[in-house]
């Protein structure tokens, strides 16, 4: 009997009430951010001379006439070349700043000051812009914001004029001589992390030109004071594969171009050479008149194009080195040419302050554009336009000026609660008339759901917005971008305030406020939204010291009651009542109940049942079990087994 009472006491002490209705969780969809200037680049020009082969060829078209779209003024001469992607133009100036400009308007998106002159053309991959500076650092910057992802300081902060090349997840470039080591370096860097993969020591004062990458090899020119060399390194390890002695006591300031299994290199003050890509053996050499410098070559369809300090642009047979045509400009040509296959044209700058467009086949001048300074910057071509810098401190974009679209966006509601809907109305037009065939992109900052816009009439569109769950007042910015072929895109926005659901307020008071262990009290509960009484709420009750709850009653006017069967030990349990209801933010209230003294067995109840009744039932069950046991024993004594034998 004692064991039965002990087990019963332990079971009663562990009783508690589960939630009536689970609390609903409020979740927010992730914010959608604007990705920068609208518009895309047909064939991104991602580094000096287009790509890792450095052949200066793009499938894109260039402009048919020298129409100025825009120009942007920097703080110094613009010697490097631009790179074009995702609607951006990235170009450094000798003022030490990298500028991110809108490809279509020339407006400044952001700028980044390196702290040193920038001579090298940047490179871009996977939304990261890499720029090298003469301050001895290489920077990796976020394409959209210009924020620094990582920066790498070269040994002894040796300057960099070598334009970085990206290939196979690595960044390759050369440095000037390290004063402490007495040599310059070719460096391979993990493009994602900025960690150095390998370094190759070059016994020369500096590596001035950029590198090209092909078939697991890195090609770069080095020189001064020793004869200039062209070297090939293993892309993965940096091990030397071959080197070619040019016999010229000067640097190689150009970048080798790769095509047809050959390496084409412009040498300072002597010639252009073609080397075997695998062995480094000389295939042919073409001397430049008067010992003038040659630019980095562009190669296409078996023809090599380059300019010289002798004011001449050449086209040579890539196989034999034989001259095909020449074109004389009014000044030295230090700008490396660019080929636009879509327009069958060659673009190249000259120190006579002109940018030239030449016919690829004949070299005939198609047009030329006069700037305010020498054009040493190598052009970049994309989207029917050509981009370049000048020593007049300006960046130029030439091409057809596209008409603009104009759009508006409005909501029929400026304030919503979570889950509510608003109708978004959009209009699109050009300068004169509505446009019904526009491509629309809707985005929402801080969440919410947007339907795809549908046309409801000439130049008019509608979409639905569903407000997200929020825990505090939230401003939702909805942005629309309208685009059409032949037009500059238009962007506009509107805002909607999303207010959280009203919060439920819960007050709890016990009657009585103190009781003996195991006794029952009535919890008087009231639920409001701060001003109004709220009925129909779901209540979740809990206690810090055990006990149980039952008979939860809703009176229908915001007042509720519940019975709390207190724990069987002396304590001061904190009772928490949490209320929830659709279209409201859940709230809770608490009260403390004093449980002290010894259990009053006359009033003790367990889950609403009298303790004495439970004991009585237990006693009856015990007596019945005892009677069964006694009866069984008497039967066994009266009727012994038949095979029992008596012995005397």
C-alpha cells in the first residue's frame, strides 16, 4: 500500500498542461537588393585586351560613326584601358582612383582611391573587380559597391604596372624590383581569397607588361638591365617551362597575345615576334621602322594587328609575318588595337589625339574622333559602342545615343498589415507615347511577395503585392525596372509601410492568491489589444513549478477563467498565460501563486478529481487484488496435486 501511495504522489507532482494551440511563428522572406545600373553587356570586356588570351577580339559590334554618347572627367591622365560588364564601365586614372561608371549614361556609380598612381588595366570576374596600383597593393573590390573584399601588399610594397589577368580562379601579374631582394616577381594569387599561390623571382628590375594564359601556361615579358626575355611558367606551380632571349636590353612593356599555337609579342624599340607557344622557339620577327616601340598585338582570321611609335598601324600575316597593309596616323601609336567582329572594324588610338576606326581587311579609315589629348588607352568594345581614355583626363563613350524609357509606379495603399494585399500600378512610355511591350522587373526591399506584372492597357501594367510578416513597423521599397530593345532602361520606386499586427495584452490574477500544496485556485484572465477586449483567443498556460490546468473557459467578452491545480510541494510558481489569435501578435501575462503549508487532504484534487476519491479507488483496487490472492492460496491448500505422496 505504501508503494502505491508513493507512485501516486510522484505521478501527481509531474503533471503539467500542454499548449491548447501551438504558437504561430512569423517568418520574413529575404530582402531583394538592387544590383546596380540597369542593362547588360552583350560581350563583356573583362580585362586588358578582352580575355586571358589577350588577343583583343570581341564578337561585338562597334559604332558605325563617331557619335559622342558621353564623357567623364577624372583627376589626371587616363592611360589604362576600360573594362565593360553588367552595365558598368570600370576605368582607372593616373590620379590613383578606379571609377565605376554607368555604361549607358557615364554617371558615376562609385569610385575607389588606391593611394597611388594606377597604370594597369583592371580585371573582373564573378562580380569582383581587381585593380593593381603603384602603391604596392592589389585590391579586390565588390563590383556593385566598390567595397574592399581583400587587399594584398606586395613584398616591400613594390609597385605594379602589369595589368592583372584572371584564369582558372587565379590572378596573375608582375611587379617592379624588390629593393631588399634585388629582383622583381611574377605572382599567382587565389582570386577568391587573395592568398598567394606561388611567386616566380625574375632577375630583372621590373615586370612592366601584363601576362596571358593558355593551356596551363602563363606567358609574360621581362627585362632590364639584362636582355629582355619572354618566359613561360606552369600555371599551377610557377615552374619555368621555357624562356626566349630577345637580345634587346630593354623591358617588354607589352602583353603577349596567344593564337594559333603561337605567342605574338611587341618588343620595345625593335620588332614584333612570333614564338612557338609550346617550346618558345622563334617563328618569325618583323622589325619596326626606326626602332620604334610596338603595341600589344590583336589577332584574328590569320592576321596580326599592332601599332608603333613610328605612327603606323600594321596588319601582318600571322603565319609568315608578311605585311598585308599599313595605315599611318598623325602621331605615335601606343594604344593597343581592338577588333570588333560584329562591325568588321579595328579601333586604335594615336598620340595625334584621335581614336581611329579602320576597316579590318583594307586598313581604310572608316572614321576618327578628336579628343583633347593623346590617346594611349587601348579601346574596349561592347553593345555597339567603343570606350577609351585620353590624356586630357577624360573617359569617352562613342556610339548611338539610345532614347530613354520613362516609368512610374504607384500603390493603391500606403500602409498594410501582414498578409494584406496592395495593387501596384505601373506606366511605361518613351518621349512621345505609351509602351505596351516593355519587359518589367519588380523587386522588393525588406520582403513581401510580388506577382508578375500584366498589361491592362496601352503602357499600363498591374501587379499584386502581399505584405510580409513583420514584428515592427517596416518600410517596404518596391522598385520597377522597365527595359525594351533600342531604349535605355528606366527605374522607379514606391514605398509601402507594413505595420505589425496589434499585440495582445494579457493580465492574470489568482483567486485566492495563496493556497496549500495540491489545492486549486481560479485564474482570472483578461485579453485586450491595448484598448478593446478580445474574445476567441487561444490560451497556452504553464507553471514554473509544476501543477496542472483545466477547465479553460472563454466568457465571450475578453474575460477567461482557468483552474490551476497547484503542485504538491511548497513553492511560489510563476504562472504564464500566452494568448494568440489570427491577425494579432501574440502576448502573455504572468502572476505568482503562493503555495505553502501542508497539503489539505480534504480539499486536495488531482486534475480536478478529489484526492480522497483517488485514494478510495486505489484502496478498493488493492483490496480486490488482495482477495484474489487469498482465494487462490486457499484453493491450493484445499486441493493438493493428485500426484503428491504422503510419507510417514
